């Protein structure tokens, strides 16, 4: 039996790994497999959960759709299995995907609050208890985006009020049967949201968007298939709920935006909550016993004990209890799991008004020359996060923050960062100022109320917040916000909040695993890499000037560029000449240079004839000058003379005859020697002049330094000098 | 139809025989395979701009032989194509859909990092990038593209580098000059297979070469080169896979890294341009991940591009999370999708390319004939070493032992090391490579060895190493 389960799980995992696109057929198949193996449901649920956790961002959505499909079609037992872990599954996935996928996840989350489409059951896919914490966390995260920048509570209040109505006015989700729901999910982008939502039928029944080029007929067929799969199974209440049923199964129009904040369902069992906390404490104790020196565990244990004491003593409002319960359950699930939160320092939250940086002519990049707004943005959003979250959601926000931080860094900050992923990238590879799209795209992510915020972000009066994960700087806001939103929170609750914070629940979690953070910069985010930046293309072409007709290398049209180009064309010319020459003489592969040579020789671009030694490079430079300048014999003579002094060896000629040659002046044979510098056999103190090889010293003696040299050998001689220099130098390569 | 990415792959066009004109829209690619020896194809850019792996094409004919590659365009182009090859046009409805777009964006990201390093000055280093992934995912092609694009950028040196060299380099180096490092022994960079090497790339790369500027064709010769010469530093590994002798591979990687570090220290343009490392395709089961991490540490890599493997990406990201480079930078991992156009490289093709590389090392190619020298030397005048057999491994075994010269050695290439015969074995084994010789004939009776040497003259006192790969295929003189 156990083996069976393992086998089924293994098969299922493999099937999941093959799933990379939103293929309805595959998802339907996976759903069927899950149905047929419902007796191994736990194993399958486990596999699917792990898969969603591990799968890379692009494949996350299909995996979530599998979960969605399984839960909707085979609610028993899968909704039971997934329910308790839903928060972690969803939030984990949410943090790693891009914003398009998030939008789809928002839509999916919304369908979970409703009954299964086509089912006679009136129960929602997942009980509100399960879905609501997710919504809260998302709302909290989003609120941060605009609350973050108002350090006065008043500002927050106004903003919250101002921000929520747009959410309510969102176009009705096109399910055809329910009024708009809470959750800024669809409210964030009224226009975009509408555009992206599906036609009612497909929204309700087929949350799997097809890839663009699918045959409509096929789609219909698949729809039918899908419909057949929806069995109107009555759903029993999921096990983890302690009360028999929910007061409101049907999503009600009146619920509106209050759903997130409204009175919770009655009957949260305080006993159960206490049990859960007790269990956590037991687990924590075990851990503590194992690692008695771990201070973070100690503080966490202490905090839990305190929480337990408070709950046992106090009579707390139901909703608070419920939120605590949700978080406690969450903690229990994810207690010790290490995660890889994003590095807070990398989360550039960029205000929308930041003028696009132009990239060329050369200026520093985002980091190279940070503009003040960016600096401000870098420091602030994380610092205000906890307060902001608290402002929206009181206890849940605090605990939510904690859970979120413990698992994956502040979701809120992450959200803010992710949503702004595109603009910073644009700052880097910015379009010309004329293009106004980036700011628009950016703003689309926020309700209008968020627009004035950049000013606040930049405001110097903002206190420098504590680093990410520290207790929030704004202590009272959670209380006040709670007041404003709901019934009065008891002072004890506030005390609990403060205490939890001070006990180091936040701090320890953040400090416990700072090492496992994977670093990600905006520059190489998937969104940034996918973006098309046509405005940069000219930097490869026209902005570099016209290309060389021979090799395509480009040169700027300015003076330096022209000079370069002239030298470059000369180089081509010389290479052609010498190629023909050298073919006759016989070419061979050079030995590689030794390590010191390799390290010390700078790349000389076109000057492939330059040798490693300073002497030859100088010679080459002279040659360059002479050729490029087109100067007459005088210049060449000078260059030639320098070479005579500096280069006193010559590669041994390849042909046998001249190898036996002797100096015409002293009649002595040349001495052959291996020269390391040149990496070849050379005649030292030798120089080739006018087709004959002399001892350089002999020749100098005879010819002297007088003007006679040029007179005797003429220009032709000087050119041959260069030829010999080249040959020697080339030997080095 | 035309709008579906990669559609062209389904039905590769039959061999092109006559001249045909191919029109590419921006971000489209013309992918071609000239696999057989006899075939060749000539491409001429008629209109617009086009590139092969980061190097721009001039409006002149380019001839390709035994090459599987692509010509792409960012602005649109018209190509005239003559000759026989398998080819197709990869079309993308939007530039965003093209894998090329990601590569271009990677370049801009690196460009930004280089500018930061340049502006920061004081020894700041440009990005050190490791490009890894399974085999046949287009790693080398990506490295080449990033290299080509980097060298083209019109960047002004902050200070005039290396004034002592006559100031010519500041004048001539208009682009970045990244160091390209090859850690995969299956293909050599400016060298033969079985080696690890590095070279500064700062100038135009050879478009026509099968390996696009990375191959042996571009290795230095005694003569002038129509394409600016690249000088590598080479170390000899002598096996096909890194997993076969991981300890030796790690040692050589360390040696190469220290050469690269010294180079970076020496040259400011190189320093700010950074390093592009082509990692070998490692196998996870055999500790491949740790080998990659070793390379990351040795080269102080701060950016890892994982091509075509989600799993490798996940594992590397996990492994490198919270790890910092020696200069305290975090290490970033980026998942790069494999291009749908990566050619399926079959063993026979790579084998053929290896053989061609060895032949070309000594004899040159059709454009440039080289004349190696044939020498007859006594057994007593050479010092040939080989790594001891694993089967007879024992504790304290030397890294190299003198090889018995026998007929079995004929047709093998031996590697000349830049060391002394009297150096300890470990020193010889880890010395840089001077060059290669091929054993043409072994006369055991007369104790004479006929060898093919690239250069006239003898290598006195330089030890040679007899590796285990690549195995000989034909007698170069036969």
C-alpha cells in the first residue's frame, strides 16, 4: 500500500514535471489521475505541493492550474489536503512569479471563494477561512505600495479610504453570478483587468487560458470535456474547520469590499487555536532541546509561550482569533522551512516619475550614478512595510508580515519591487525621453491614489526606517488602523503585538536565515530580459559610425574615428600585401606565448604584427605612424634606424641556402640560437638589408650613422627593413 | 503561418543549390548547416545589417564550410546565398519572442556593469560571467555573441591604458576587451580539443571560421592575419570530460584563473571588460555542480547564466545563495532559455571537427596554408610523459611518469609544455602549453621518432605530455 502510494506519487511527479504550458488536456489528464488515485490523495497532494514550490516561475501557473482543477473537480479529499497548506502554496508561488501570472492567480483565487461552477453544491471551493488570509496578505502587500510613503497615520487613513473605492468600482468579475468581491486583486488595474478577464463561461469553468494560436473548435471540444468532468459532488466541509458550516456560502453583492475586513464567520474555536499553539510550542521545544544554544529559537519559543498565555487569559474578538489561528496554522506548516527570500537591498522600488535615464551618450547606469529618488526608494519601502501592513490589517498584518518574512522575505516589499521591475530596468536601458510608455505601464499597477506618492518617497522628512525585518518604526498605527476599520481592538492585543515584536519574533526570523537569500538584480530579471529595447539597437550600428567595407568594423565619424579608420585601412592593406608575401615564404603555426608574455602584452587591436617586447611595439608604432602619415623617406629612415638599434636578431630563414649564409662584411657564419622572447630560432645581431643579411654591428660599422645609408640603399632598403621587423615580430605569435 | 516561432524547423528547406535571396525582418535568424566536407555556402549581405554571433558582417561574400550557425539581424536585412546547405529562416512575430532578444539584453546588462566598473575606477572589475548548462544548449554561441557585442561597443577608455606601449593601444582599443575563458575540454578555444584556455578578445572576430573566431583557425601563425590575432594562454587537460579527472581539471582551472587574475590586474581595459567563461557541460550525478562552483570561486564569478536547464538553475541558485565573491559581491544566477535554434550536433560532426582542428593546427586551412616541419629525432632526445593508468593507481603515485615510446604512440598529438624536463611531474602537468606535435611514425628498432612540428627547430629541454584524448584518427602524413 505504502509502495503503491510512493509509486503513484512518483508517476504523478513525473507527469507534473512534463507540464510546462497551460495545456488544458494535460491538466485534465492530471486531474483525472488525481481522481482515480484519490485513495493515495495525500501523496498526490504532497507531490503537487512540492512541485508548485520547486517549479521555476514560468511553469508555476500551469502547476497551480492543476491544483485548481483537482480541487474543483475532486473536492474530496483534495480540498481537505490542500486547505491547510493553501496559504503557503499560494503565497510562495505568488512571490516568485511575474505580474501577469499574478493577475491570473488573483483570478484563480477569486474563483475559490465561490462554489464550483456547475456544481449543485453551494459551498465555495475553499472555505473563506482558508482563502481570506491569502487575500489579506495580498491586500496588505499592495497597501504597502501606497501607504508606505505616508508616515502620518492620517495620511494612511485617507489613502486607505481613497484607495478602496476604486477597488469596489472594479468591473464585476464576469462570472455572471457574483458581485464584485473584495480584494484589490481586480481593483488594481481597472482597465487592464477588464481586458484580461475571460468571457464569463470560460472564466467560471476554464480558468486555463489557452495559448494564442489554438483552434477554436478544439477549444470548444475541450470545454465540453471539461464540463463533463465537473461532477456535481456535494462537498463535505473540510476537516480542519471546527464548525459545521459557514453562514454565507453564496458570495453576496453586499459583501463587496468588506469581505476582507468584515465580521468573520462565527464559531472560531478558541480551544482549537490553543491546541494549535500548544502544538507549535511543543515542536519548538523539541527543536530547542536539540539546539539549546540557538538563541533565535529560544526567543521564538518565549514569544509563543507569551502568546499562549495571552490567549488563555484574554477574551479576544473572533476575527482577531481567526487571524491568529490562520497564522498559527501557517507557522505550523512552514515552521522550520528555510526559504530563499529576495535580498531586500536589491529591491529597487522606483517611483513612477523618475525620468527615464538616457543611456547614451555614456552615462552611468542605475547604480553607477544613483539619482536621489532612487536612493530614497531603496531605503524606504521596506522600512515602512510593517507599519503599513498593520495599518490595513492589524493583527493579521503583523502576523502575516512575520510569516511572510520568515518564509520569503517581506511579500509586500517584494511585491512593490516586482511590480516596479520593469521601470528600473528601463532606467538602465532607458528609451529616449520621448517614449512615455514606461511610466504608464508602471502606474497601471497602482490605483490612481498611488500617484502622488513619489513625492512622499523623496520627502527628506521621512525618518530613515530600520532595516528590513526590524520592528516597525511606526508603533501606534496598527492599533489606530484596527480601530478605524473594525471594532475596537483591546489594548492587550496591542500589547501582544508590541510584545511579539519585541520578543524578537520578527527579528529572529529575519536574522536566522540571512545567508540563504539568493541575489537577484532588476537588471537581469526575467521581465527585464524579455523586454524589447529597440531604441538601443542603433548603438550597435549607426551610432558607431560607418563600417569598414573589408571587415565590417565601425568607426566614428569624428576626428579620432577617422584617424583610426585610416590606420585600420592601412592595416588591411599591409596585411593583404604581406599575406601574399608570406605565402611564398611559407607560414607556420606559432607556438603559444608563455604566461608572462600573455599577461603583460596588451591587446593591440589590429596591430597583430606587434611583438610583446616594448622594442617591437615601438617599432610597430613607428611603422604605423610612417604608414598612416604617408610621410616620405625621412620618416621611414628614422623609424628604420631605431629598429636597427633595438632589434638585433633575425629569424633563421626557412630556405636551406640562406641558412648557410655568412655576413658579407665579416664573412662569418651567423650563429643560430633559440630566442625565448621570439619563440623561434634566430640569428642574433643580424639584420636583413636589401635582400642580404648582415651582422647588424658590422653593417653599422661600415655604413655608420651618416646620410650615406639612405643614399646607398634608398627607399627600397627602408621598406625591407620593415619587412624584416615584421618577420621577427610575427615570429612571436 | 509566418508568425509562428520556430515553424521553419518543422520543414527544413531542401539543399540550396543556386543563388537565393533571403529577407530577414528584425530579430529573425537564418540558420544554416554545412555539415559535409564538400559543401560550402557563400553568404553576402546585400541590404541592412546582419551579424554572426555578435560580429557584424561587412557587405562582402563570406564562405562557410563545415559550420552550423546562424546569421541574425537586429534591423532587418537581405542576404544573397549561394551554395549547398541545409537552412531555414527562424521567424518571430515579435522581437520579444526571439531568444536573441534575451541575449541582446544580457549584453546591455553586462555593458552597464562594465561602465560601472570603469566609472568606479580603482581596480573595479567588470562582470565575471560563467555560462553553463547541458550540452547542445548554445552556451558557446552565447559566449561568442556576448563577446562579439562587447568588442564592438564604442567605449572611451577612462584613462589611456598602457602608455608605456607607445600609446597605441588607447588609440586602437575602441571596444571592451573581455577575457574569454574556455573550461570545456571538448572544444578548444584557439587551441586543440582537450585543452582549457583563455584569451583577450578585443577586436573583430573571424566570421567565416566554423567556430566563429573561437577556433584553431584564429590561433596565431607566423604570418599576418586578415583578422586581428588573438593570443591564448593554454593548459592541457588531455581528456574529454571534466568528470574523468576532476582533480586535474580543478587544478588547471585554478592555474587558468590565476593567469586571468594577473592579466586583469595588468590591464585596465581588460579589467573593466570582465571575463566570459564557457563552462563545460557537467553531469550532476558525478558531482558536476561542485565543479561549476569551483570555477565560480576561482574566477570570482558574480554572474552565472544557466542556459537551458531549469534544474541546474535551481540547484546553482540554491547553492550560491548567500555566497559572496572575494570582493564581496553577491553572486547572481540567471535562467536563460535555450534558443530553439540550437543545432543538434551529432557525434560524427564534433569528431570530424576535432580532426579538422588538429589538421588545421599544422597545415592551416584553405585560405592559408601552413608548412609544418617534419623532423626525425632519437628516442633519447625527447622526454615524453603520461599520466599513470588509473587501474594501477597507488598511494603517492606521481602525477606523470615517463611514457614508454612505442608504435602505439603514432598518430597521437603530444603537447609541449612550458616547463623543464627536470621539473617535478606536477609542475610539468600544470604548465602552460607551448604547442603540439604529431607523431608520424615510431621506428622502435632504430629508436627514432618521426614527428610533425608546427615550427622549424627543436624544443630542447621541453617536456611533452601524452594525453588520453582526443584519440588519433588518421596519420596526418598519410
